[in-house]
């Protein structure tokens, strides 16, 4: 598998809240638009190797200082379809085990095109 720069799509083709799963240099990669910012994750869950980027994009329940629970981070959490492990799309960090991370790749937008750097 070689590295490099890969054009994924025009930025206007991937609306906020959408994703594309593409093959880039022999790697399956999920590209996500989170509120106008683009992120890329390896389509392999670090927990057990499932197709991470095919799972649901959700939010998460968080506790507040007032001993309440609120739904937060809508559209920013990726849940593996195999075992339900949740990861932050922006960082790849696991919510269950912060030491565990999904592999992320840098993304730029150049001349209106989404570019993933492997």
C-alpha cells in the first residue's frame, strides 16, 4: 500500500452529515463532513477489525455538573456496527477506552476538492 494524496470528491458533493467510504491506495477509508469540516478514518475498527465507517453516525449521552444527562455531539460520534464501540470522528478517540484510537488521515480542501493524505 502506497501513500500519497488522493482526491475523493468535490467538497460540494459531500454535504454536512454525509460520508463516503472509498478505496485510497489499497486502504478503505471513510470521509466525513461534520458541520462543514472534513475528516477521514481508516475503515477498520481497532477493537476487532470491523468495518468501522459503515456504522451509524450519532451523538452521545453526557452528564452535566447538575447531575443530569444530555444528548450531545450529534453527528460527531461513529459507532462500530460490529460491537457498538464509539469513536470521535474528528480525533478517532474511543469513548470506551481513550487510549484506543481509530486511525485518522489528514484532509484538506484544495480548489474545492476534498483531498485525503495517506
